[in-house]
C-alpha cells in the first residue's frame, strides 16, 4: 500500500484560493487506511471547506483511485457535479491524483495528501517502509529483507560498520538491516547467498510502464459476420 499524510490545510487553501467550487475525490483503499481520504476524512474536508466559504459540488470515495478505467466508470454519475466544480481536490496518493488529471484534462486538480512510501501495515495504523520499487529485487539473496529500503544507506554488499548492538548508527531505534539479514540467513542455513551480491544498484529510468504480456498476446475472438 501507499502511505500518505495530510498536507497542511493552509497549503491546500493557498492552492485553491482563486476557485469558488470544489469536487472532492477520496480513495477507499490506501488513503482510507491512512486516515487521509476515506469517507470520514472526505466528509470532514467538505465541512471544513464550506466553513471557509467554498462550495463543494460533490464528493466521492473511489474504490481504488489508482485504477483509471475503474474510477472513470465510478464517476459517471457525478458528471454534473464535476462539471460544476472549478477544480478537483484528490484525497489519495499521487497516483490517484494523476488519475483525476488524466480523466479531467481541462479541470485543475490538486492533491490533498503527500505520498510517502510503499508500506507494510505492521499493526493497526502503523506503517513501515519495506520496499523501494527498485525494479530488480534482491530479496531472494537477503532472506526476504530488503537492504535497499531498510538500510539507511541502501547498502547491498553488507553492513557499513557503524551499527552497534544490532541497531543502525543513523537512529538508535532502527534495527540494522544487515544484522537482520545475517541472522535470518544463518538461521535458514543460507549464508552462501550473500556471495551473489556484488554489484551496486542502479536507479531505474523513469517513468516506468508495465504491460501484462499474457493478456497482450491473447488474440481477440473472431467476430461472426
């Protein structure tokens, strides 16, 4: 999931200061879990904007804001409300905001949240960064623990030497990722996999795109005349 946090309200008001009417769009998945764009948050934002003299022409919480076609279909009943709005405020991650940008190219779109990282929800409302979406996974060599993300320095060839008592020198509250990797591999009798890590990671070329080849290669059924 994508972890998000609410932007400062004054910043939001600065973005929409020249607009009188707004349509609010939330997301029932990641943003809802983070408390930044579910039904309660969208409702609260509506009331806050109204108290500041803004007109909210409508609100909707998409099933999954990053799904362009799905969100497009869900928003069809709200066409009039969106047309009436001067701008759209999206209470989801950056992907959800850009869904609205793609669907409404003639309408200003503003994010209500800051996107932080790809997260694991370790317990209720606790989110930990575990993956950096680097495009070349090394988890099969590191016992399922990502050094690129969980090591403060992103080292892929072992610890830096600055850790103490199993904790990172950057923060005494952060476990040393390489200590965790070593301990897990030793427990699994797989320390030999560390010998396969030697090359530094390169940053992926952005923007990236993925197309499912299994669906792309399927031939459409021949239509009967």
